[in-house]
């Protein structure tokens, strides 16, 4: 999903380790399970449950596949940020000042 990819890129730029990024990503399912439970309790849910699961749940393998593609093409997320997105050390320093506490 696009939000997970954006979080992966931003958190990597901020120096967050991959395990933490993936744990955080998978927390999405804890928050969206309540939505799915509400749908399941409805007589006529707004979506078929199979579709709702695909829309609301995230899958670690999807984010890992994206990460693998980036690493195969660019060698690392850091290289991808710099070469493909023009986010280099100057931009990363600005992100760190904005998002990280001292």
C-alpha cells in the first residue's frame, strides 16, 4: 500500500531500523480489525468481507516485496531516496530536524 511505502521511506531516512518499521506497519491490522468486526456484525455490510479484508488489512510480504525491488534496483533505500527521489543528506537532515527529538 502507498501509505506503508511512504512510511518505509520516511522512517528509513530517519534512521529507524527495518524491524521497527515492519512492526509498526503491521500494527495497522490491530486498528483496522475493529472496522472489519463492525462490518461482519452488519446484516448487509458495505463490502463483501473478502473485499473488506483486502482493502483494510496490510500484508508484510507486500512491503517486503517493495523493499526487495528497491534494493535490487538501487542497492538500498538510501540510494533510492537520493537517486530516484532527490532526497539526499541535506533533505534528510531537514527531516531529522523536523521529526526527531534531541
